[in-house]
């Protein structure tokens, strides 16, 4: 299994509070992603990173921000959580090169409930 | 269009039967089409993938059929087993990192 650790794995919070989810990888992959998974919507990209301090928005980025200060860590922040952000969040990594085909490797997910 | 449309939403198959899941896309810039398998409480994991210059790829009991002209691809699971019960996602990639996922198919294989 790819070395991807998400924390926390479960979190319950209240509307309006800030929340930070952490993704830590030990594979030294350049690309890191945050997806959310919701019934009927599949996996939707929130933000992605293509290197330290290099990030860009995905299709559902409103209400989320990210930071990547080290290759191994990618943080997802909800500045003021809303009930619509109740979801399961997955971090993923990928790399390209002679030994890598760009395959996505996913973490185990972080289940967030916003009351 | 960036969408990937996946069907059916759910599927029940008898043990030993064939499971078929279909996906369709619009964007001709997509150049890599993976299928992911997800078990409850776990993250998705790559099952099998195909590039558009190939019409079929087989790995064990899993086969991807790809129809470039119709912009469709499908996953066939032969001799389906209860252990195959999971949610399956098709995806399409353009460039090096832009993946678009289908909405998922929940497969249940009856023993």
C-alpha cells in the first residue's frame, strides 16, 4: 500500500468552526489531491498540488483552502464549516516518470460531519 | 464537457455471473481511462486501466472494453464472486493529473 496517512479519520464539528484535514505521504510524489465523496456525485476534486507551494483549484473549491509547505504534507482547511461540507474526504497522490504512470493512490479517507 | 457518465448506479449479480458497468465521456482530450474499486471504509484502489489506442485490456477476471468512436468504455467482471462486492468508479484523465470520476456503481454479488 502507498504510504498515505490522513488525519483525523473521523471528526464531528459545528457549523462555523474551522477544520483542518491533514494528508501525509511517504512516497515523495509531486502531485497531491483532495477529493470529496458524496452519494450520487462520485469523487469530486477540491484542490490539487503539483509541488511545494504550488496549488490549484478543482471543480468544487469554494469554501476550501489548501497549503503545501513540504512535499510530504498537504493540508485542507475549511475556514468556516457548513453542513454542505459534511462528506468523506480523500487525499490522493500521483507521480510521473519512468517508474510511475500517474496512477492515483488514495488514502483511507476522513469522515467529516458538520452539525 | 468534463463529465464522465456511469451506469448503472447499482447492480446485483449472482455468483459466477458477469458484471458489466458502463461509462461514457465527451472530452476527446481524455487519454487514460482507469477503473477503481472501493470497499466500505477504504479508499479507492486502481483495478485496471486502458489507453484509447487499445480496444480491450484483460487482467484476470477483469476486462475493459473501449470504443473510441462511441466515446464509451466498460468494465466486465467475469465469474463474479462475493468478494467482488464493492463500489466501482470509472475515471478519465486529460494531461498528467486531471482526473474526472464517474458517480460510481455499487455491485453486490450474491453467494
